[in-house]
């Protein structure tokens, strides 16, 4: 292969200019042939999967530079101004950009990382819009060659004893852009690709939420070369996300980490060198996302949990580069007035639910986080957990409400500490 590349370079540098000057028609034929050869070279299957050791060694470099920083690609789900789940006025493609922006901010504060994001709210990153325009045919040929190789290589049948999760099919142009993102990722030494999404399922109206809730992480099937590293990263992310958030209760997603063969974004047809995962951060109709008073706080905290999960993978001592008293951005929180069902703010209740969860009291009894999500609304679960908090701290006379004693105890345990 190196011989053919050397010959092509020699022809382009030395022979083509001479032919163009003396025999222009012949030069046109040679240039056309070289273009065809270039497309074939672009479609050659070359695997260079990232290993756990490689990534952790990069991160451990004392003085990281442009070569040794861990390169992370953030891919907000769907296209600018097109596609994705919608619920009322909420659009998945907007939520994914907001979360990606928060996550990029956390990562960029750490000199160990270098971050690239594929798009904003209204347009592609110019790097990718140019890449799609200039290399469209190469992307198609490259995808076909990997698909052909995958048909020969990937032979183990998919397990029949696990519920199948069905994903919407992407139009051809969208699918090729996803393949193009993976191809660019391989060519530009991306180490980790995180695809950001929010879930939905058919069967509910635009005015009423569906029956499922919670997050899921999709990883490449074990036969794919980027599977082992992706799985290791996904497990540390999963541990962080599950502490404050419910795991999806959709059949097929309830284990929290799902091996997937067909998702283009995480390396279908064995295309991805980077550790590539897709996170469904929750269902679009969940109250914390639909309520404008809690939405940004919820998105930012999900991004923070993701950042901490990456740090757990790279730093076995669990020391984060971001100083924080708690492992959630919802806390500390200052409660200034008693909380009641009618008068309290969503932020106060959301923080209360988070504090009760951190205290090991929420959800109460045998309830799950799916039964008792953090919604910013007071319900049966919150009242029961609050009563347990009051009993734990010897508070009397305020059963089921946050009177002055309860507010004082919450601020003492989970409020802003003064020196």
C-alpha cells in the first residue's frame, strides 16, 4: 500500500505538471484516473481502535500538549433545525445542544482535554459543513467498504433472549453525515465520541407524558473493535448518572448500558476507532425538562455528572479537577422560606429532592427513582422522604412541611457553608 501511495504522489508532483504543459488531453485522463484511485484509497478499511491503556496514558501526561491531550468529540443529536423528538414546544435537538455546551465548558476547564463539538443550535461547525461538502463521495465509498468488511467479519448472531429496542431509521443524507462524522473522527485522532440524545416512545400525545423514564447508555456490540474501551468508559459514566437519575424502565434498556450493533453513531459496521457511546439522558417529556424553571439546572447537572464519570475513568483516585463541595451542581442550595405545595419554587423543591436523595431518604420505602423522579413538584414521595428527614433530625411539629426547623436543618446539612 505504501508503494502505491508513493507512486501516486510522485506522479502528481513530477509527471502531471509536465504533461499538463505538453500534452493537456493526456493529463486530463491521468488526473481523472488519479481521482478514481484517490476515492478507492479513501475507502480502504484501516482499523486503529483506542485502547484503555492508550487513553489513560495520554491523560496521565504531566504537561499535556496538542498531541497528548485526550481528544473528545461531542455530537449533539440530530441536525441543526431538523429531526429528533418533540414534546409541546420542547425539541430534542435544542436540549442536546444545551447539554453539549455545558459539558464542553466543564471539559475545557481541564487542560487534559481537547474538545470538538459538531454543531450549534442553528448550523454545523464549519469544520464539518466543509467536510461533508468536499468529501461526500469519499464518505459513501468508505461506508460501503466497511459494510462489506463487516458482513465478512461480524458473524455472531444477536442474542434472542433480550428485548429488542427499535430505533428510527435515518434518511440517507442524515446517515451519511453520521458516517462522515465517524470518518472525520478517525482521521483526526478523536479518542472519545459522545453522542447526546433524549428519548421518546410512540403512543402518547403532545400534551401528556409517556409511561417510561430514565437514562440509558448505548455502547458498541462486543464484536466491534472499539467495544472494550467504550464499555469501560460507559460504566464509570453510568455509576455517576445513576446516583441522582433513574435508569430507563423501557424493556430492553433497564440494565442501563445496552450493547448495540446497528447504531451508526457508535460505530455500526465496525467503523469507529474512537470509544463511541450514545447517551439517552432521559425522556423528553420528563418534568425536569419540560419545566423552564428546572430545565437548565437539570441539563447542566447531567453534563456535570458526565464530566465526573470521565474523570473517574481517567483518575482512579477520584480527584476531579473541578472543585465542588458536592458531586452535584444542584447542591449546595439555600432555602430561605418554608416549602409548601402551592407557594414554593420549582428550584427549591428540586434542590430539596436532591438533598433528600443525597441523605439516602429519597425515594422513600421501596420506591424507585422512576416512581419518584426529581420533578421540582411536591408529591407523595417528597412528603414521605421529608417526614423521614425530620424524624432523623429530631424535628417535631412540622410533619410533611418544611417549617423553620426543617429549613434550618436543610441549610445546615446542604446549604452554602460560610467561614
